[in-house]
C-alpha cells in the first residue's frame, strides 16, 4: 500500500496490491474548496474503492531480524 498527499493537501493518491493475489486498488481523492471531495478511481468502480477503504485493516509490519 502506498499513500501520497500533495503538498497543498488537496489530493490524496492511494495504490494497493492484494498480498495473496493479483488484485489492485488505486484512486485519487480531491478535496474541494467547497465542502466535499471528489473520488476518482483508476480504471475500477467507485464501489470497489469504497469497499476496500471501509474494509481495510492494517497489518503489523514485521521488522527484519537483526544480525
């Protein structure tokens, strides 16, 4: 999973790959000057992106063993 935010905070980009498969999720989220945001999925449905974000549970990253 990679998340990047623009310097002005108006755009958030997310890209994630399924660990046990080949599925991906990718989108841009634009924050508007007026209240609200615009979701722009990258070659997938908004429903898929929303389902992923609402169901996301971060795993615990394991540190590499020390020599």
